[in-house]
C-alpha cells in the first residue's frame, strides 16, 4: 500500500503540495510575512531533496559535508535549522505526515550593532529612494514589513509624525520624524512606473536587493566590512539600543518598538 509520504516525488507535485499548504495557511489567517518565509524555505529545500519524505529532509539537515551526495550540503546554522523545522512541521501537519523532528541547540548571540557613523555612511552613499528608507528605519526602529505598508496618509508633515500599522502582533504607534527625513521623502524622484499607493517601494525583495548591492559597494569603497553587515533589522536593533542607552527606560523602548 502506498503511504501519503510516497506519493509526491516530482518537482511539480512538490510545488503543488507547497501551494496547497500556502492556501491553507491563508485560510487559517496566518500573517503574510509568516506565510512568505515558510513557503520560501520549503521551496528552497524542495530543490535539494524530497520534502514529502521527512527522514530524507532530516538527513539533509544533518549532512553539512554532503557525504550523502545531495545536490548541495546544508550550510544553515542551528538557529536557521530550528526556524525551518517549525515551518516544515506545519507543512507536514497539513499533509498529515508524522515525523519526529530533530532538535538543534542554537548558540545565543548578541545582535550586531553598528556605529551611528557607519549607518550614516551607508545612508549618505545610497540613492535617494533607499536612503529615505534607511533613514526612516533608523529614526523609528520599525520593521521593514511595517515600512512597506506605510501610505501617504500615515505621514503627517504638519505634526512631523508617522503612523505605524503593526505586524507580527505588535502595537500601533505614532513616532516623530526629523526635518532631514521629511526632506528626503519629499525630494525623492518620482518612479517612472505606475505610482504606488504606498509611501515607499512595496516589494520587500526589491528593497533587500538594493540594500545588498549598495552596502557591498560602500563597504568595499570605504574598506569597512562592518557596513556590509548592516541589514534592515539591524537598524531596529540599533534604535532599541540607543533608546535604552539614552533613557534607561525599558518600558519606553518597548513602546517605541511596538512590543506588547
């Protein structure tokens, strides 16, 4: 008798299973970012092994030196493996396939906090659109997912504030903006394509690609590899760190970052 775990073997069948899972996640009301990251991880692994075979996936996760001749070895650290296992477990529950998930101990590590000078060098070396995005993240500490949801109605130029609609179960908040940032927003060139309904480029992947290209160029030009490690979420870590350094008030930091 053929078990459910033996039915899907071709790439097309694996992709259909992933799409079915995506639809089920949407029906369950999962956050868009959660669904996106889960589907992205499943598609990545499905290109390397049969995601409908839990023992094969478990073997790939442990095969860091590619002794078992997979297309590519697993280069993930334990934190990334643990995050994938959570997504994969949800996928298998949807498929009604049992498995005993492996447990990986993630090493505790403090987040990378660049200096303000390094952040400003990245901002000043970027184009008008990306620099406005980076300055907004620096001043507010919002998540990139919150930034791409901003609309012109969220921007109050008279009060010099931005109204942040939260994601990931956070709190909404209104935060002040500097004259410098308001000027950067107003001075951006108009996009030649159809105008977005959002304040910034609404596609997170496009923004990430722009950042990766820009930070690599600037880091090489200034001979400072630390700049190449600055990501969008790095600016949230920096904001929280600076707010606590200046106020020593953890409740204030919680409010600024929108944590519940």
